[in-house]
């Protein structure tokens, strides 16, 4: 957060205590929690992925194994571990048993051994006497018969030592242990302890030999050890292991729901749940959609699902994708976030049209128009592969720029309006569908110093065309007066151009019940009802729409997409 790699977090707070770790993340207003959480998953180890390396050393060589082979080699390894450990423990048990055999022999002949040691001038001579004599011990003889004499002999013990037909001969190790035996071990209780330990060791030797002789015993030990590990470490897992072959996308974390998306004239974008707009009876005042600045108003408003796309077309002929769930959410009193902060625009690039797209179907098209009169129709499906940096929607000629884009279904008429007061209406099928990299075709022929200022899609014959000029004059004309002609012509008169009117700056398709906002170059905004503007023929000059100050011009007119709550 401090390095600005993760946006949307206003504060981090550590609330860890004795009960465990806890971090509280507070979000900025309008941020979507699921998006911030998904970014945390991606940028931190809250969520991590790892691959299982199924390579193992088999006979000293690395091999790629399948699951069955992996388990087989693992079990073979565990058998080898258990067998080696058993052989090691058997060797230790034999060595200890051998010493205890010597002590048991000494305890069975304690008086004679004490006398022999006392009569010897030096310890080496005493050891030699102990090793030279053949001893008898009923306890040792009985245990050796039970445990198998040869199996219990230590590795490396010479044949002349140990149990013989005539008795028992002590080895060097046994004789030394007898010489080092403390007198307190000769008490009755200590003798019983030595004998008991000898019985225990001999029983251990028998058990270890049985393990090495029977593979099923090794298998049982492996099972017991694995169960013991499971029992010892079977604490509840704090992390969740998801067996999934693909990454979880952001959309998987977003609940599909309808939201109302609003775009203000100054470019502030916001989404709010559609549930906040309750149904009202006819004549209701409506709800305020956005808290705008003094010189701002709602220009676009539409309902879209959080999983839908918004296509943002710029004046440079590029298109950018924006998921609806990426649009900052807020209440009716919030303004939202500038759209320039949501899409990676270049210097002096601005968005001229936004189109909500539920799905990229084959039978829908994006119709575009440029200032120099070029038009282009491209299948909507050609824009179905989003790129974070945007893509070219139309190849623009030097000095040209995109003035508008609209979604069509191949059944509507297209209307282009020029700054010279002319309009051309033609069937959209007069323009064939072409790829994204194409430059388009001629839609309207323009006079000197003229440009296309608007692209409109005629949806029904009950609409009117509202035209406005730079000097504040305008009129409303029924759309039926704009007859259909072929594309590429100079068009028909939309409004009489004169010194009084000046050039045409804006047009809009409206109904009598709509409202429009008039915007001047001086920053003055006037909101007026469409019904207050008189309906007139195409060849008239129009009436006054707004009184402008000195050196002030009308910049544009925009249809207001919401009712004012403060009216």
C-alpha cells in the first residue's frame, strides 16, 4: 500500500493478540471489497499456488513418476528405512545381550569368579583366567536355546567364544565388563535386574529377527508410524487447499447484480445498486442519481450487470475495456471517479463515447463516425478480446478524430450532422462490415472548413432532432422530415446557416418529455425542457435557446438522463 502497488486501501491496522493474528483493512469510499481482496491474493501470500514436482531419485537417477509409481517407490523407501533401522537396533541389542550374557554367567558363578579375581596379581591376568575357563550358567543356556544361539551372536564374534557344547566361554568384552562390575550389583535385587534386562534384550532380539524375516511386519510398522504422524499433527488446517487446475478469476469473486451506471458531463463515472431506485407512480419526482458539481450534470445513465463490459471509445480511434465491477461504487450523494483514472489514456486523449455491452454477439455492430465524414461499421464480436492498453477501433487519417460511436443491430438508419448545417440519413446497411484496422468509407461529403459534429442512430419515427448553433439558436424538427438518401452525399439542410446562427455545434434525438442542458464556452449551464423549444421545419433558422455574453459561444447540448431531485 505504501509503494502504491495496491490502490483503494485507506488504512491498515494490526489487531493481533494472544488469540491469534488479525489485520484490519479499511477501504476508500467507493472501492469494491472483492477487487481489493483479489489483488491481495495476487500480490501477497494470502493465496499462493505451487506445483507438485513428481520427480524422484530412483536408483540414484532422477525420474518423472506417475502417482502409482510415486507411491510404490515411497513405500519401497519406507521399507528400506524400517529394515535398516531394525538391523541397526538388532546390532545394538546383540552387543548389549552379549555383555548381559557375560554378567549373567558371572552371577551364576559369583563365588568362584571373586576368588579367581582375588588370586590374580594384575587385572590382565584376571581377565585371561576368566576367558580361559569354560563356565556353566542355567539362565544363559535356557535363554540361548529359546533365542537361537547363532541368531543372537554379535556380528564379528569369534567362534571360540560364546556358547559351546561343554559350556560358555567369555569374550574380551564380557571379561572386561565383569572386572568393572561394582560390588553393589552383586546384591540379590541387582542380580534380578541384570537377569530381567537380559530376558528383555533377548526378547527384543527375537522380535527384531521376526521383523526382518516377515515383510508383513514391516508393512504393519509403516502403517503404525504414518498413523502416529497423522495423530500427532492432526490439528485443523488454517489454510484452505483448493484442488483446481486454473486460477480463480476476479469475476468468480463478484456477485452478478444489476447496477445503475452514471457518467457526468465532466467525466465522473459511478455505479450504484439498482435496488436503490424503487418504482414510483407516474408523475413522481424521481431520485437524484449523483451529487454533481455546480457546473456538471448526468450525461449518460444505463443499467448493466456487474459482469458486463463498457467499451470506451476515444477521440484517437482507440477502444478501451472497462468491466462494470471496476466502476467505483457509491451512494446517491457521491460523485464517483473520473473516467480518465480508470482507463489508460494518452496525453490529450479523451473519451468521446461509452457503450455498455452485455455480450459480444455476432449480429450486433459498432458504428463509428469521424470529424472528416468517414464512417465505419465493425462487428461487435471483433472487440471481444480485451487488452489493458486498448486497441485500434478505426484507422484515422492525419488530423481526423472520432466524434461518436453507437451500437446497432443492422436495422436502423444513421444520421450524420455537419457544422455547415447539413444532415445525411442513410440505411446502416449501406456500409458493409469491416475489420478493426480498416479506415472506413465516405459517410458524408463536407464543404470547406466543415466537419461532422454528431452521429445519431434513428430508433423510431416519433423522435425529434434538436439542432443548436454556436450563437445560441436552435430548433426541434420531426425526424420524419429527414428523408433517407445514400451515404456520401452532402445531405439536406438541417438548419439554415446564417451570420446570426453561426455554425452548428450540437444535435440530439429527443422526445417532448425530455430535458436538455445547454453549455456555453463561458461555463454557463442552462437546463430546459424540450417541450419549451418550438417544433419547426428543416429550412428555418430556429429560435433563441440561450442568451450568450460577449465573446461567448454555445459549446454543446446534452440530453439529461435523470430527473432533478431538487426541482
